[in-house]
């Protein structure tokens, strides 16, 4: 098989990273700009021209076709025809979202090009990636801090990457704990979540949706809001469990990795929640997460219905 690639999956960051690895392996740095071109599906003529152009001061040229999931049938067939008789001096890289796998074109292309997966990582894979990042930086991080990053940011690779890079700079080389992660999220976001829960408990829908709007204005995604609420409910659950064992604020803070003052504030809120209520609200969070991942609802609608459900269960 000639050296051509199909990079497919829903994690755009991983797709871009894999494409960069292919480009850097094939092309020397000094000739890279002269032998690398990027195209969109509407520019299929440009793709063909680039593939047929001899490389300049290099053995190969790399031609990238992005967003292949939007290819028309005729353009997809043109790419299939090319790959059946590819040019030895060109490397075609086709990048597509995961939905492309459901098409007949994918089956044909996957037999003609080397497939590289760029699926969204699982939560466990993301945790290993975070630990690996800090290990490479020579910075320690607690398991609870890693879990909290994933709780708050999910498996959004670019968002997680941005946060852990900030954490690495913020730490100054010191070990990172859950308190550092909470501070990084930003007091304004934390306060907004506290206010959102207060609005839900008060069954004040107008107030709750105003806060949701503020979070969107802060460029927070629906999945992040679900993550924040999930973090909050886990904190309530943890505090209820530990206080039920007779532990005071200092001991609970040590267990959860937060300051005693912070835990005292949360303890006052935890008194409003029974174990049954926490369970019911957690199930609503899981349901919203499932509906987004399966495409049953848009992310924005799922958050709206989640808030309505929270208010109804409070």
C-alpha cells in the first residue's frame, strides 16, 4: 500500500496531532512549507493539482484534505480513483469526523489508505494522559486532582490540554492537589455554580437560566456545565458520607483535598441534601450526559432539560 492516510475520529485535537506527526515524519523542516498544502472538499480540483505536482527539493509532498465527511459522492469517488493509482511522490492525508465511518466511501477508502483513529478518549485514558503529561514535566499531581480535572473538563482534549498547561505553569514545580485545580477553574465559575444550585433549590427558573446564560457568556460549554454540576454533587455526596462518619471540617478537608474553610461552606449546603436526593440528581446528570453522547438531544437542550429536572427534584 502506498503511503496515504485516512485520519478519522471526533477528537479534532488528536486528528490534528496525528496529521502533524505524518507531516513531520515525511517532510524535512527546511522544505515543509514548500511541500505541504491544505484543502477543503469544495477544492477537489486543487487537491488533484497538488497531488500531481512534483515536490520541491524533497522526495515527497503532503496533501491534506480536511472535513472529508462533507465530500460529495463525485468528489469521494475522485479520491477513491486517485488512491487506486496514487502518485509515488505524493502523500494524501484525508481527515474526517467519526460520522464518516458510516458512509460507503469510508469502507472503500479504508482499504486504500492507512487508517489512523482519532476517537475521543475514555475517562480512564484521559486520566492516564494527564498523569503522563505531568510526569514528563517532572511535576507531581494527586489522583484526586486528576479526577477533578476530568470531572470538570470531561474528555474535551483541547480544553484539558489548556488547563493542564496552565496548572503546570501555576504550580511552579510543586505538587498539584485538588485545591489547585479548583482555583484554576476560577472563582467566578465556582460562585456561579453555587448560585445556580441556590436558584434550583429555590425553584426559581428565571434566575437559574440567567446564571446558565452567564456561564455561556464566559465561553463555558454545555458539557462543562454538566461537569461542574457533577463535581458539585460529588462534593455533596463526599461531605455527607464523611460527616456521617463523625468527621469534622478539618478531617473532611484532608480527605477531599480542600481547605477547611471551603469545606465548611459546602457543609452548610450539603445539609440540604438527603442521600436519596443526591442519587436522583446524579441520575439526571448521567441521563443528560447519555443524551448528548448518543445524539438524542443537542447539548444546549440537554442542559435546559437538566435544570428543569433539577428544579423538579429539589
